[in-house]
């Protein structure tokens, strides 16, 4: 099935690489439509369209705060998270045996027990 180059290019850029992308896409599509319909209607229908337009914005703002405080890796690109996991684990080879060294995520590093003093 051949798609035009424009659709393939757009689909590559819309690929979900962050937990916020679906909410931001919903904001980009629904909010302007609902706010426009809210402008051209009256009464209770205006309030309904306005609430429908502000709901995706509220959800996106809530997700930004939640993921920033609780799980910041979900805001990153998948490739970035994979590279971060690879960097956090590496091995030190001693003869025939490779010892895995795990770097703590807190960023606080103590002395390396496998390092030799060359002094």
C-alpha cells in the first residue's frame, strides 16, 4: 500500500515518543474547533462547547505536572530512555569474568571499589 510522501512524513513526526503527545494532539485538534463553535453559538450550547474545548487543555496540564513530579522519563523520547538505561549499567571485566556495575539513579557517586590506586 503506497501512501503519499506527505502522509508518511507526518506519521513519522506524530509517532508517540512521549506520554504527552496524545493529549497535545487532542488539544491541537479539538480545542480550536470547540472554541470556534463556542464563539458562534449562544446560551447553554456555548458553555458546553467551551467546556469541551478546555477539557483537553486541563488534561494536558495535569499530565505535565503529574509526569514531571512522579515519572519524568515518560516525558522523554523512547530512544533517550533506552540510552539512559544502557548507560546506567555497564560491566567491568576482570580476567574471564565480567562484573556488572549498577550506577545509582540518584547521581551520588561513592568511591569505585574496583578502581586501583596508581599513587
